[in-house]
């Protein structure tokens, strides 16, 4: 009589996946609680530094707790790979202590088969974090930023906002009000292109319109070049340069663009396209988009790395060396990725390379190590 074994023991796969998910939730909950208390302490520190500041609203205890709570969805997005790494190490350590992997190999079930259902499950979790968690995080980040301005203030830069009609700004020139519109901006040379300036008097009456090819802010002045001037009486005049005295003491200006973490992932491509159209630097937004897309693959990389290192030894005792190496490699992969992202943000590397490169390297390395441990060795 021969005993036939099921090549796909789904009950076993379900048990292993459930156990890995359980340890992942333990790791995620612990990290979120830790980061929440760190955020609360930091917000209380910032609140205490406002002693004597009367022009800002005072943040109460409940306001601080609420602000720290608004950061939780964004923190979950950030620590998902770490939670997966820590949960995987704890889970695979249990597998080794209980000889799950050795027993599975004895019955002809490879490590790839054991972990494949878990890999698929966590890939779905990564997709859910992009589709469901990301829009919640974007909404909460906007609310958090508005509360930051309310309780802690903001830097007083000359700020441009942009929409489908270009950039818009209001300025005061002596007793006149200026509404400035530009179709493109060079934020490196602080130059505006295709500029229209609408001039109003103190009673909000329209006086004249000036169209210029270029405009630059300098200290207390706005300089227009190659100007076509049309007055209220429709008189036309062409001049090479026209200068408005303004109240700005700095030549620096900042474009009021939405931070990438406050934009829903599905809205990012169109927003990036609009930024590129107006000549703005899109590196940070592109990298944030690539990072979100790579999140499921980064999660899988952490599982592959943990499994290939933790199950390499058949010792049932806890080996601090293997655990330390796994943690160091996992954190190194994440922080090296952050370093490469920083290079991409500063235009030292192409965004596509710095966005996908670290995750793909981690994924291929994990697959190689997994295949190496799963391959039968020749004696």
C-alpha cells in the first residue's frame, strides 16, 4: 500500500500564511505605537517652544494628540517594510524552532511553495496600502499641514500658486495693486516667462495691463523685459524694460505646489505632467510615485530576505548572529534606497533609476538567496 501526499496542501499553506500575517500585525502595531508616542513628544516640544508667541493659536493636549493621530496612516505606509521584516524574522525563527521547513522538505514541498501563498497575500496588502491607505494618508496629511500652520506658523516666502492658467500672485506697488500671471517659471534662475501684469489703483479700478516676455524679482523691485503696455484708454506702448517697486525685501520666491505625500497616487501622474508643463522640478513627485508603485515589491523583498537567511540554519536555538545579519541587511536595503532617493531628488540620478533601482536590487537578491537555499546541495 502506498501513501500519496497532496502536492498542494492548502491547509498547510493557509496555516503558514496566517502565522506570518499574525507576526506582521504584532510588528506593525508595536512600531506604530512607538512612533505615535515619539510624534506626541515632538509636538509637545514644539508647543513648549512657543512661550511668549501671541500671534499663533495655542495647541491644547487634545490638539497635540489629534495631530499625532493624523500622522498614523502616513506612518503605516512608511513602516510597512519594517513591520514585514520584523514579523518575518519572528515567524521564520518559529518555523526553524518547530522544524516546519525541514518537515516540509522531507515531504517534497519546497520553500518557494511554502512561501508563495504568503508572498501573494502580502503583495495584495501592498496594493491595498496604495489604493486604500494612500488616499486616507493624503487627506490626513493635508489636515496635518493646515494645523501645523495654525499652531506653529510657517516661513514667510513670496508664494506663487498655479492652476490650468499658469501662476498667479498678488503684489503691492506703492498705492497700486498688481495681479501677476505667468505661464512658466524657472525656479533656478527665478525667472517668469510670458508674464501679464494687471494694475489696479487703490479703489480697485483697472489702470493698465503689461505683457512681458520675462520678469524677475530683485530686492524691492519687479523688473519686466520687452514689455507691451496697454492702458485703460487702449493706448499701446512698447518698451524694453519696466520696473515696479514692490514691498518684497527678498528676490527669492517659492512656488506653492502640493507636497507629494498630500496627493492621491492616481492623481500624481496628471499633477506631475502639469508641473512639467510649467517648468517646475518634478523629481520629488516622480520619486514619491515610483516609491509607492514599488511598495508591494519591497514588501516581498523583505520576506524573501528573511526566509533565505533565517531558514539557512537548521539549529533550533535562536542564533543572534543570523537575526542581527537579517535586520542589518533589511534596514540597510531600506536606508540605501533612501540615499538613492535623495540623489534622485537632487537630480544626481535619473528618477526612474533611483525610483525602481533599490527595490529591484532587493527583489532579485532575495530571489537568488531563496533559490540558493531551496536548491538541493550535492554532497
